[in-house]
């Protein structure tokens, strides 16, 4: 069963096409065309729920004389976005050799504030990562506001004090939403509702009452009296990926693709395991490396070529360092090969 | 509390296999594949693409209960390839397609940054005033 990834069948000969309409620190908007809805939607789902980031998971409170309960503060701390730069080198605590946590699988942050004046605000700027972390910016609270304060955690009145220690761990949003890299992902298609996938509720006139999509100009509006096209399918999708601050928006997209590819490569690996014994073997694909720890053969720091003829390094080939994400951490297209 | 741990949604248990094939004897050339700890992301993606694949007569998936992270995919082929081969082909094709999407995206993004830098450079040049031209 030979397969050449470069040769796709005719309907795929063009493959997915991307057009970026906006890109800045907070969001990237792009159109994905020549793809089907399942393809687009799986990318959306994976970007929402399965990209690893880092978030506070354990809080040890030494002193809390504020008006807020310990667990209330702990919950707020969990939701604070931390920079995930370098998170690919961090282990999941459950896969680490340590007892509970260590510098290989966590980042420690401390918070200590006492109000000496009348009132004070404690924000994520006051969360200080301790020195022993595996990557320089990993776990640093994200500060995106103009005043440089970050997210407000709590307020203190005179003589009130808060002192605590946080352990931030790696995780994915499927476990808890605090690990989500994206604040929101806009996803739409068929701005004129030609496919009738939506029913527009209306008082008297749907056209007058519903605002036009910002992408309405991108596609041909339906002609007056045009018959319904039963064969039409959606093939242009408009994404709006907004980051929570922990991962740059463009990296959410590339990482999402990577996670999906790993999932698929894991299936290929399991389904063809027997085939490989006789010959072209070196198929050391990840056994869904991120997720099903414990499996044998997962000692490599990165993934060995999950799919393809072993050897040459691919997107997720050897060592985290060659991944598109790792190579030029943040910002910019290194030439991380996509398989 | 008897709530299951949230990570049971995506972490295989000890000895659990990601995917198993069960031949379905009620139909010719048909197999059911059980994917453990997966959801609609793979279920829908694979079955929708299988429907469009050559030699595949029928494909569909179900997730029997929303709290149970198991996906069942049923595939019937015309007999020239096995359901397993059909599934492997689709996975490979999708890895390639997503790879192409990644390359496309990075290319577009790099071009955009290049254009933005050009704009920046233009502004700076203007800022430096008339350099004698
Ligand atoms: Zn550890």
C-alpha cells in the first residue's frame, strides 16, 4: 500500500488555501478555502480544546486576611493567562518521575502583598515566577493592558495581607478551560445563508433585521429567484482566532494543526503496527505522545517522525527544537517543515 | 465526590489501546473501529472524509453517550481494499492536507509580516525626513 503524501487525488489537487485578512498581537483572521466543513471544524475544535498551555493548578495559601475566601482566590489564580513560551519542553506532571511536581513539570510563582495604605489592588503583575524554570518566559503572567498591571486578582484594605505560592502545570483545555490558548474562535461560512444551514428568525423581514456578515462582500449574494442548489457544499470558512495571551494567535493555528496531525499519525501507527515488522520499519510514530503517557517508546524529547519514511525530520520530527513552534519561539515562520 | 477525573476524557488507561478493529459480520467488507478517548474531532473528520474516498461504500460514526469518550466508526468497502486500509489511507491523506494547510498558513503569515515590515520601514524613512533627494 504505497502512499505518496504529495500526490493527492484530483479533488484535492489544489488542497487547502489560506488568505489572512488581519493579523496582530491579539488575533489572526483568515479564510480557509478549498476544504470541507469537517476539515475546518476539526481544526477549530482542536484549537479550542487540545493545545497544551500552562496554568496555575495548585495554590498553597500561607496568609489570607483579605475578604475573599481561599478557594475563591485559588480559582481566580487558575484563570490567569501565563506565557506558554517553551511549554513544549515542560513535562506533564503525571508523566514526570517526581512525586508531585518539580522544575521539569511545573513553574512556581509567589505572591506576597500587604496593604499599608488605605486600599490596594493586587494584580497578576505581582505574581512572581521563581528562578528555577526550564524556559525563560514560561509561566510569566501575561500583561496586555496599557497600565502594565495585568489581571486584577483581589483588593486589600489597610493591614490586610495575602501570601501564597502557586504551582503552574501543563495541561489542555479538555481538562479545564483555564488551559485554553484561545479566548474565542470565530468560525463562519456561507455569509448569505445560501445553503440554508441557518434559519433566520424574524419579525417581519429577515434581511432588514439581521446585520450582514463582514464577509458578505467576499461571496456572491444569491440572485433574485435563484433556485436552491441541492449539490452545493460549504467550502470557504472564515476564522477569527483570538488569543488569551498565553500563545500568539498565529501559533495557536500552527499548534492546532500539529496536534491534529499527531492524533492522525498515532492512528496510522497503531493501524499499521503489524505491517512494519517486515521491512521498512522505522515507524516510531508518537503514540499520541502528548496524551497517552506510559506507553512504551516515549523517551525521545521530541517526536520521531510520526509518519513517512523515518529519518528525515519533519514538523514534529526530532526534538522539540525543530517544530515550527519551537524553532523560532514565537513570531515568525522558521522553516519548520510540514510533513 | 464520584465525578470522574476530567483527564479521563483524553488519557488512555493502562493497557488500553487507542484503536481496535472489530469485524462486523452483518455486512460484507465491513469493520467497526473503536477509538478510545477521542471525540467528534476525529469521528466526524474521518467518517466524512471516508464517505468521499474511493472504494468506500459506507462510513459513519457514533458517540454512544456524551460522557463516554469513545468513538465508533463503521466502514464498508467494495472489497478491493479492506476497511482498515481505507482508514489508514484517509489518515495519511489528512495528515498531508493539514500539512499543506500549515505550510500555506505560514507562507501567508510570513508574507504578511514582510509587507507590514515594509510599511514600517517606509514610515521610518519618512520620519527621517528628506535625505537630499
Ligand atoms: Zn516533575
